[in-house]
C-alpha cells in the first residue's frame, strides 16, 4: 500500500556536536511555571503543574548564529514571546519517579513558546481550549539541542530574551516552580512519554508584545541562543 499523498516529514532538530537530528514526536508545554510570571498572569504562585500541547509541525528550527524570519501569525493584535527551557526526552516512561526522571532526558534546548495572547485569554476566560492562542503554525522556534553529556542539567543558568536589543525577560532556571524532574514525573502520569517528546517548561516574568519587523534574541547561558525576526 502507498499513502494517498506524501505524509508530512518528521521534524528534526540539530544536536550540538552531532550530525544526527533529534526527531520530534510530541510537544508538551507547562503553564505558569515561574512564580513571578504566574503573578503577572493574575494567579497565585503555587498550583499543580498543568499542560498543553503544540503540534510537532509548529517547531521552527533556528540554527546557531542565524536569524530566522517567521511570518507574523494571523488573527492576533497581541503576539507575545515566552522564552523557555526545553527538555528533550530520550527514553520512554510512564509514572516516572521524580528521583529517576533525569535519566529520561536526552538533552536541553532553548525555545520560544509564541503566544497569541489575545486569543489565549479570550478562550481562557470562556473556559475553552487554548489551541488557537498557543498551537498555531510556527509557534515553537527552538535552537539546536545540547545533550546532557555536554550541558549537564539545569542549575541556575540565566534565561533571557531581548527584543531589538532591549531586555524583556531575564531570570534563571532555578526559579522554576516545578523542577524538570517534577515536571517529567507529573506529565508522565497523564501521558506515556516517548523518545522524541519535547517539554517546554514554562516562561519567567516579562512576557510582552512583539511587532512585525522586530527581532527576538534569547538564550540560556551555557545552552545556546536563538534569534527570530517576525516579518
Ligand atoms: Mn509558555
């Protein structure tokens, strides 16, 4: 049997120090995982983690030292940047214990959870799904991944993003309300995790609007940077 038409190709993310690509399976995202960001969104700072998803096709690979042009999305007057630590899962598991969760991590990356905030809030306020605000085309730019062997695990590295050279978000990854092992453990009670899964772990405070023509440059110290221009 053949496919009726050519299926969409698997998205592959470059890996620092390797010629292999990381094949993307699912993209999970954590909401409100930095206290100061939860407060700026109008919530208290300690609630159980919650999750939403983006399609793998939302990934935009941003090679090192390259600015990638991304078309400004439709139907929004309030496109916002969320700079995030991304976990790349390397081995399968369900009901993973927090103590062994790090063993399931292949590596880490820096990504942007681009958000049509006006649509997200309109849906949120009506108790409706967030997809039109979060899961749109090209809403998940990401830099090449660093294997654990090269980067280690997050330990207080700075996370930041600038828009046209001006600081917008600046924090450090130790400020996560739910740590990477806790996120993996909790997420794996809802979904069986598989190699190729990505987890965007949430954004610190300072989220803000991006306009056409502006360039976002963000990074996590020791892990990488990425640069995206909205066009
Ligand atoms: Mn986010």
